[in-house]
């Protein structure tokens, strides 16, 4: 099946604006922690 873009994504990382991988990874981890997908330690 072809890729279907989510209608309302919970998180969008625009890599054309912020190209630093570490910064983008931190944003993903922060989102996961804030939304209780990861347990912050």
C-alpha cells in the first residue's frame, strides 16, 4: 500500500528548516516524554 500522510499528525519535524539531527532527535524525545510515551528519568 502507498504511504498515506496523516491528516492530523501529533508531531511534525520540518527538516528543511532545522537540519541538525541532534536538535530534531531531542524534539522527538521531548514530545514522547511529555505525552507519556516514554518515562523521563
